[in-house]
């Protein structure tokens, strides 16, 4: 890991990180408030049959329970998009974007090994994601406190929810960075990473809303984000291990490919 | 020890050759020009030396270190100016130089002097790079390559975008670095600047080394264009060694003279010469002649 590159990376992303963090904090605090205010009414509607049962299954999240609200605060498209600023946008652009602009060769002309560059960017990306997920959960705690339902939230299990979220978005970031280290231009790296995330998201949501498509869910990494199960004491080591394995495989790819690649003159 | 030494250095992209068996030696403390048209293999050579590309065959050593195994150690001791340098547009000039100096891990002890000579004021350095002109970007590029006082500077088309005054300042910087024992590896297609600053020059064409010459040697080999006027019968030059393309009409004689000019001067000594012009040696012509010779020897 390189200290100068690490500082430069964090400095260049500081405004984006602040905006994303603020957005996720607000979003995270909103869902416990909705649960506290309208949760019982939504539940009555659901039990009356006016709302389809699938409404309670969106990606494993809902607004009828506090644990479901926490799950929804992570799986909803809004946190998905905000967290993807780093998990997809930053990671996929980090190497390929610099390469395309020509700044990568200015950096690599210094005594900096490609592996060191890769690990510095990987650690930075994980740092951004860790903060982003922490802000959602901090928002959950804030919203629960303000809505007077904090007692329902098993706080000691929140770090495990955080780890689950970091591993999920971290796996997308590791894939993005591996693709970024393999391409000469940013567009294909971003396109492929975004494509993978969108397809997996669709598989998971489709499987959660349509029983006939449930068999698709295990093929989606989102299926292994289970905040509700973690909060209710049903966390499974397999979910965490699978996400960690994806990260390790993506890292192995990048470490094998990037240092051996020819970096011809930028086009 | 050589600053740069390559033996049979080759780079092919699948079957397409970019550099074929390059063997050159750059002595420590010299300014070495690396000449060739666009696409000749100059940038490929530089990228091989820096470890950006992996050689298909052959070996290279920079400052005694292997370019593949010791790539990071090599880059610790050199400064590099890429052709058409890309900078971080959102940073100021100073932030840019600070960041790159920090990555070098060596204090930028030459920065103040370089900025002064290239007329980069404090005010300019506080501006964002996106507001810089091409010339100012190139100046930042030169400073970032040399600010940490490297043992070897690899400069790819370094004077591009500089106005004539700044070019002169840049040449003075190179002279000073040379006087202090630093080595400069200088890629260019501007022959006049190579002629001005370099001690030796390698000429590369289509990935192959055409020649490595002292600048003085290259110029001595070049053909001089002679124009002279005379009274009376013209001197007989047809059989004089080194003289060619003799054309005489209306009391005016033109010819080319290769190599030693002594036999030519001896041949015209008996004539009444009223005017004599010998065009000054230009590297361009020597370069083009060398290319022509290579073309004739190895038709493409």
C-alpha cells in the first residue's frame, strides 16, 4: 500500500463521499420513521388482502418490522445507486480511467509497484463502502431513536449487518477493480461491472416477488445480503463466506493480470 | 557502467513487431538522442525501459538494474516525461508537483530552480491545471520529471509546446544537468534540437536501429551543398573524391561534397572563384540520407 496514493485518492473523493454519506444517513433514518408511523397500518392492509403478499418480500425488506426496515434500507434502489457510486463507479474507473486519461503512466513512472497501486485502490474502495454502509446503519439508529423504537433494534447485531453489507458491495467493488485493471478504457470496465450488478439485482428482486423465479436468487450476490436474518439471530456463515470468496477470486484475478499486462501508450 | 544498456531488446504484439533486437548503450553523463519518425519504436523502447511493457526477447539494464526484475528500483532513480503528458485537471500545479514528488519518495530539491528558469510563478502554480495552456502543462511535465534530481531523465518529445524562449531555457537546464553528471535520454523527431543538445544519437526506423552516431560524426558524414561562381574555365571536379552531382552553367557551379572537404578545396585552388557558398551542415540532411541508404539496402 502506498501512503501518497492513498491520501490522494481520499482527497479526490472527499466531496463525493460526503454527499453520498449524507444521502445514505438521511435515507437510513427515514425507514424506521416510516415503520414507526405507518408500519402497523401497512401490516393491516397486507393482512386484509388489499396488498399482495409479495409486497412484504421485496428483496427481503419491508416496512412492517424494524428488522425489515433495516433490510429495505440496504436493498432498496436508492441505497443501491448511492453505494454504487463507489462500488461500481469508482472501482471500475480507478485504473482504466487513469489509463485512458494518461495519468496512470505518470504515476507508474514512480517507484510504485502495480500490486501496491492495486491494493491501495482496493483498500480505499473498501474504506468508502465501509463508510457508506455505516452511514445507512447510523441512519437506522438515528431514525429509530427519533421515532422511539430503538428498543426494538438489536444493536449488538448491527456490526454483523454492516459486515454483510460491506462484503456484498465490496464484492462488486472487487469485481469492478479487477475489470478496471484488465481494460485500457473506462467505458467497458464500468459497463461490465454495472451490467453484473444490474443483472444480479434483477435476479434477486424478480425471485423475491415471483415465486416461480425463486430458483434464480442463489445466482445473485444480493441473495447473500440478509440483514433481517442477521438481526433476528439467523445469520449464516455461508452467506458471509460466499461473498468473501468472490472478493478473494476477484483479487486473485487482478493480482495475476495487472502486473503482467502490457501498458502500451494511451490511445 | 552504462546508464542504459539493451541487448537484443525485442517487443512484438503477437506477430506484429514493434521493436526488433535493439542493442544500444547510453553512457553515464551524456545526452543521448533517440530519433525516429512517429511509429518508429521510440515510445515502445521507453515503455520497455520503464517496465510498462514486457520484452518479448532480449534484455535491458538501466543504471545497472534489470528493467524487468528491478523495475521499481529503476523507477526510483529516474525521471520521466511522457510525450503529451496528462495531468490531473482538478489539482493545482503545486498540488500536482507535491503529489508526484511524494510518490517519488525523494524531496523535490530542484523544483524552485526549475520553476524559476521555466518562469512558473507561485501564482501560476496555485492555478488549477485545467486552466493551463499546452506550454504550461509541458513546463509542469518537465518540472515533475526533474524536480527530484534523478540520475537519469527519460524525456519523450520534451520541447513540444514550448515557445522558443522556453525551449532555450530548457536546453540550458539540460546542459546544466549534463555538467552535473546526470544522464539524459531524449526522444525527439525535431532534428534541430537533437543537433543542438545531444552528444550522441540513435536513429530508429520501423522498430530497427539504423545507426548510433556521435552528432559530430553524423554531421561530418553529411553531404554539403556547394554553390560557387567563377571567372574563366570551370574547375574539373568529376573525378574528385567525395564530389557528386556537378552541374555547371553560366559561370555557376553546383555540386555535393561528402566527407573530407580537402580534395574539393585542392581541386578548385587553381580556379578564379568569385563567390563560394557551402551550406552549413544540417542534421536533417544527414538523417534523411541515412534513411535513404537504409531504404535502398532493405526495401520495405
